[in-house]
């Protein structure tokens, strides 16, 4: 509890970029706490690609249902990020580190807006009906 309190305190301060990234990764061990998700969701709004990558790479292994749903929701929100590289990182994450999706929300979210799949690394996706 004391370690998490210190991480939470530090998250509200001005930190060097590398220290902030280390702090975000340290939060990976506290994904059962809603307070950790608040900090991670704030980081998910960062314009810094390295900080964003720390959010995109959150491991899903061993997560219970509630944190897994929060992770999926956070990543789904990043699919609409204005920066193409962030969208690419999220799509690559789904391919390399899949997340259990028992409610089947991921595919419909991607297919309802094919522009989400378009980056300079992927050609424009056209859906055939």
C-alpha cells in the first residue's frame, strides 16, 4: 500500500519523461486499483509517443475481468487518437499481445469506422459488403 501511495503521489508531480515512463510501468503491478487506472487513463491522453507506448503495452496476462475490461476500453479509446503512430501502436498491440474480448467489442469498434485502421503503414481499408 505504501509503494502505491508513493507512485500515486509522484504521478501528480512534474517528472522527467523517463521517470514518468518508469512510474507508468510500475503501475502495471497495481492494475487491480481503480486509482492506477485514473493515472493510466491520464497518460493515455499524453501527446508524447513514449508515454503513450507505456500505456499501449500494459500486459493483460493475469488480469481479472474488471481490469481487463478497463484495459480494453482504454485501448479502444486510443484507436481514435489523432496521431497515426499511436493508432498503429494500438493495432500492433492487439496483434502481438491480444486481449480476451468475451463481449466481442473490439471487432465492431474497428469495423464501424474503417478510418481507424488507416495509417501511413497500412493502406486504406475498404470493406466489401
